[in-house]
C-alpha cells in the first residue's frame, strides 16, 4: 500500500481511489466484478496480514481481484473479477469467500464491516457468533 507524505501525493492517491470503481465497471463482458468478500473489516494492526491473506487465497483459487478503499479503519474493498467463461469460476468464488471468512474471524474481524450481511454473507454469521 502507498502512503501519502504530501498534499500532492494524497491527491494522487484519492484520484486513483475514485477511479477504481469506474475502471472495474468498464471491464469486458468476459469479466465480472463481484463484491463477494469486499466488506470484511479487521483490527487495524492486522490489516497487513489480511491483505496478504486475501492475495494468497485469491491466487490459490485463480480468482483475479483488486483491493481499494479506506484501509485506515481496518477495511478495504475487495472486488473479485473472475473470468466468467471459465469452467468452475462460481465454485472458486464460493471457496474463496469461505477461505477469507474463516481467516477474517481468526484475525478478530468481521465479514461485514460496512455494507451488511444480506443474502450473500448471512450464512457467515454463525461462524462469527456461533
């Protein structure tokens, strides 16, 4: 992750941050931006572990992704961008959600830090609360 040590550097980082969603939305039809694990929140001192964990899990499951957002509060957005024409992509995404959910809980975090549980993450609550 980059750090801004000047106002100019901070503005560059904000420009990149605000460009992320429109860039992702402009992906070709063969890719789909999915906000499946995008809402996890971990203690700030565990953020580095979380980022490494997500990168490793996504690589292992062969699911490309991008991370952006407001890491300063222990939360980054993770948008998965699988190739939807590839056989088994849905199972890879589901397995990645399970991998990351377990790790987030082990890190002392929550799978739903900002946007809520809904149908996508409601099943993770039992893992979090018992």
